[in-house]
């Protein structure tokens, strides 16, 4: 029995209306409040890409001179910035490059990420169709509402684009195992190469076509040729998409070595694997998380016994390997899990559809089985959907950081030097001289005391409860921090305070003028 023959013919329909609804929901959740926080409260690491893309546009030097990321998505954002500049110039918004800054390009750049996030849902649907329509619809629907993927699709970062190309490699590897040609495996390898050119962990996607090639005995001209074609396609695509890894080889090697050092430091107090499991549980919620566990068990059995060994093996092996890879690193961020999320969604869908299908052996009527699938589908989709909607509602509100930014722009003269106790509030470097630190006091990056701030020319300090909160909530546990904050606050003059509420979420922000 071939990989394609084992699927039920009755489950191969393509419900275009349902697919349209899924993609519509995915797009709404990803484009909702896309401009939130621009230009003063942008996502962590967004400037790393956008500032360099704008610098390239201004200088004509296409070398990113930055290798924390391979460079592909920076060049994509360069093209987007050029298109945005031309559109703005045509509309009379500006007459030269000197009149624009990175903040003018974030919205269009984010739109590209949101578009790729939505397109990933469609790719997952195509992958799921290798199992059947119900599998595809449930897997795509779960990814459409997945809070982690929804949230990260709002930012100019590399994780969502990398996930798109990993999923593309998954789809092309499944197709290659069906057509059984080495050239098809080369295309799947090329997608993996672009994934790696977007962010280095994307290189693990090459496992997908390699495993598929080795498990497809009828591939022409041979399995070895298919594997070599996969590797060649990946290498060529990577070099074309990220050419400065070779053109600036010393810069790449130095940058990569520094990055590898940062990711291989001392292990955090809580094991990385446990933190990532919590991220998965919080995003999936318990019903879908239990379905994923059941899907892993089912997938492991099908990988050995069939039918559909290739697709089950890919769906099981990649997320396990990727989770092992990120769990060995010391820098832990939830978004690092994104490339495995589409596979997690497939496994959850498989547990629901295949698990209920097993009830046929007990002569249970079709109506109860359909009702059970509907119930499990709602249980899987509703909690993540509610969380994703809630997050979008939250970012659409005027936050305390937004209020503080508006006050500063209105009341603080341009050119003023300001120290800010959060990375959530950024001021344009063209207008203000700023220092953003985790804490205003007792931090090696901050002057720390009133006289030190004054001596360095600071005229305002912006305090955030994200920094001083613990000291004020439990002064007996942090007496030195509490005393240092009190000295700074008492010697300064508080000019504005923004307290969080349901209408204005965020940290408490206090603005002080130095006397």
C-alpha cells in the first residue's frame, strides 16, 4: 500500500468554505492591532532587523554587519522598506531618505510577517491533507488560533518566517515522497535552506526531506541521489538567501561564535525543557496538550507499523528533535518553539480524528462519533482562541506605556536626556538621548544614584513597576534596592504617574524630573 492509497477516499474532499473560514480567522487574529506600540513600544529585537534594513536603504551597503540572524529576513525587510518609501514619496509624505526613520516602516514590515503567519496555516492544511480533510482542517484551525503563533506574527522577527519555510519544507518533503523523484527532494531541501537563512535553527528542517528520502525506496534514481540532491538544494538556497555568510566570512564566523557562546552559558535555575513544556501547555491548554501526547503515541506506533509511515515519522521526529535542540540552550524564549508548533497541531488533530475513528471497531453509530469529534474539536480550539482574542484586545487598548510616551512627547523638550527603566518604552534617537535599563538603581548599566544621573546630564528618569515593583512590594526582602529607589525618588520631582487599570493595562509608570 503506497503512502497515498491508505487515506480514505471519503475524507479527501476539499471544503473551500471551511478553508476560507480558517484562513480568515488566522488573518484577522494576525493583522488585528498590527500597528500597536509603533514607534515607542516595539517588540524586543525588532530594531535589530528594521534598523539594519533602513541603514541598507540609506547607504547602499547590503552587508548587514550583524550575524545573530543569517540575513535573509533583513534583506526581505529592505525590499519592503524600499516599496514603502516609494509609496510614501509618491503620496508626498517625504522628499528624501533623510526625512524617514525606522518607525516609518514597521507597519509594512509587520504586515509581511503577519502574511507569512497566515500562509503557514494554509501550508499546514496542505500537509494535513496527506492524512485527510478532517485532519487538515483541525490542524490548520488549531494553528490559526494558537496564541504563541498569533502573538509573534505581529512583529518584525525571524521566528514566524522561519516557521513558514520549515512548514514549506514539510509539505515539499511529503510531496517528494509521493512523486519519488530526486528533484522533488531538492526543492524540499531548498526550503530548508531558506529556513536556515532566516534563522539558524531552521537548518534542522533538512531532516524532513532527508528522512523522507531514506524511507522512500522507490525514489529515482536512488535514495542516495535523493539525499545528495536534498543537501545540495539546501546549500545552494542558503547561500543565495544569505550570501554575506560567505562574502563577509570573518564577520559571520565571529558573530556566530559570539552567538553560540551566549546560548551555551550556565543553565538557568529552572531547566529549559521544563520552561518550554510550560509554554506549550499555556498555549495549547490542557485539552489540546493531552491530545498532542496521544498523537505522539499514535504517531510513534504508525511510524513503525504503518500505514503512512513516512508522514507519521516526519510529524513525530521533527518536533522531538527540535524540542531537544532548544532545550539544550540557556536563552529561553517561548517564540523559539514556533517551528515545532505546526507539527504539534498535526499530532493533536491526528489524536482526535484517528482516535475517534477507532470507535468503528465497536459498531458505534456515525452520529455519536461525529458528535464526539465536534466536542473534542471545540475543546481543542476554544481555549487557545479565547486567549489569542484576549491578547489582541489587550494590545488594542491604550497602555500605560502609550500614555507615558504621549506625555513625554508633549512635555519634554527635544534633545533632553532621559533614563528609562524598561525596554517597553523607546524614544526616537533623533529626538531624545536615552538610556534604557532593567533597573534605575543598583544595575551596572545605570548611574544608580541621583547625583550620578545629574552628573551624566540626565534631566528626567522614567521608573517602571517592572523594575521597582518587587522592592516596593516587599521592602524587607530587598532593603538595599528599596532604599536606593527611595533616595532617587525623594530627591527628584515626580511630574507624571500612570497607574494600570482595565482600560489601560501595563506596568505603573512614574516620570521624575531631576532638580
